[in-house]
C-alpha cells in the first residue's frame, strides 16, 4: 500500500470490506458506500455505510486536529501564555 494511501475496513460475518483511497478522495469513497448499499447483490447495507462514513469522519477530524495542534502549541509558546 502506498505511503499516503488511506484504508477503511469493515468485517461483517465472513465478509471483509476494504476501501483504499488517496487523501482528497473522500467524496469518491462515500459514493462507493452509497453504490454498495444500493446493490442487493452484496451484504453491504446502509448501516455498514453509516459505520464506515463515521470512521471516515473520525479520521478526518483526527487529521485536522493533528494539523492544528502544532500551530496552537507554537502560538501559545511564542506568546508566553495559553489561550483559553
């Protein structure tokens, strides 16, 4: 798997659903969840799509926090006090 590639997975019974995508491809992966939930040939349903969408959102929030945290820390230490 390429270094910057992201992965979401869901194990459901004997099935394992794995979705790999590049950063910035979140919209496409959400579309894939919708398409699979519509497809009656798979055991992937709307609940599964919701679980993976939540996982995706959680990862995006964690990434945003990681990007913002060093900036906040740097600003706080250069100002000599913390912002609350």
